[in-house]
C-alpha cells in the first residue's frame, strides 16, 4: 500500500500541543532578535530573521518536547576519556539531567485559537516552492537544492529564512495565512513539532510540573542514555 501524501497545510492535533517552558510562565515570549548572518547556529530553528516577530516551540506530545529539550545532555562519545576523572572529582557524570533543570520548568498544553493552518515544511511541493521563492537568500548560503536534509540540517539561517517567508504570507483579505510552521524533529522524525508565531492566541488547557517519574521523560532518558535527577 502506498502511504498517502501529507497535506501541504496542517492543523495541530485536536487536543492541542505541549511545551516545556521556564518558570511559572512557560508561554512567555522571548526577546526579538535580528539574525546574525555570520553564525549558522544562532537562535532557534524557526526564529525570525528581521526581529519582527517571535516564535514559541511545541510538540504534539510531551515525549517530543523532552526529546527536543534534552538532546543537549546526550553524551559526546569524543569525551568518553574524561568519565573516570569526572567521577574522581565528584562532578555530575556526563549524561545527567540535574534536578534543577526539572524544577525550573513547567509543562503546558495549549490549543491555538482560530483556524489558521500551519505550513508543512516537510512537504516536497512546499520545498520546491521555497526553493523558488528564496533562491537568492539560499544562494548566499550555498544552498542550491532545498530538500528535507537541508531543512533538518544544522544551518539555522536556512530555516529562519523559511520562517520569515511563511510569516509574511497573506490571504486574499490581507491577513496572515499561517499560524506557524509544522516540522519534524531532527533527532527523531516520529516527533512532530510546531513553531508558533507570537500573534497567534493560545488557550492554556493544562499544566503540570516535570517529575522524574514522568513516563515520557523516562522514555526519552532511556533513548538518550540519560540519568534524570
């Protein structure tokens, strides 16, 4: 059986999506920053180029949120030689998630208000459209063939140009056409993610503390070989 092609535009899950945010205000918008063209790793994946808007990041599941946020705690194999020394110095072992990380964050589930769809950046026809629309900007980054590998690649300037283009799109009435960008995690493509533009109203449906016993957290910790304190 041939799998059906995903739509070019998508709505979020009917139950909403999850975010892991800092403190008691996990939906606080970040500061607006202009993209540094000289730093391919600056900012987050679908942040603005010009500083005109901000973006909050969500996952369809809490597991996706943990996967995206805990990726930086994974052990770098090249540093395995320091493990014994760190243990002797009583440093926290590599691959440890401090208790403080959990206590400074809150998990929140929201639903976006309104009916604006999300731009499905994984769709091949959307990638072809972006190649045509962003040709000059992509050429500055030596990108001549925009495909899924490039979108999931490490150069955030590419995805930030995409975000800016999506944010600028309008419908026939002159209003915003998209609520944000739907994409898949670089780490695990089973994790569906959503970059939501700041002018999209969000309705909070639930929130909860992050406990070391959380099943989604434990699954991700097992996948990444992490110890959660």
